[in-house]
């Protein structure tokens, strides 16, 4: 199945570039998601701390 791709250096280079582009896109997406999750967690924890500190619950 991979024989036509591995036989041509040009196709190998294009496949490598595509793989690098996909990896970069995935890492950027993961970083954005991690930042958003971190911000939400910080807000939730601050809210829980405030509620606990004020003794509402």
C-alpha cells in the first residue's frame, strides 16, 4: 500500500510536509483548548473558594 509513496522522493517529501502541518495544527489547537480549560478551571475554583470563604454553603 505504501510502496508507491516510498518509491518517490517527491511524494515522500510532500507526505512529510503534510504530516508536519497536521502536527503543528493539532498542537496549536491543543494549546488553545488547554488555555480555555485552564481559565474556566481558575474561575470555577475562585468561585468555590469565595463561596467557602464567605461561608455561604
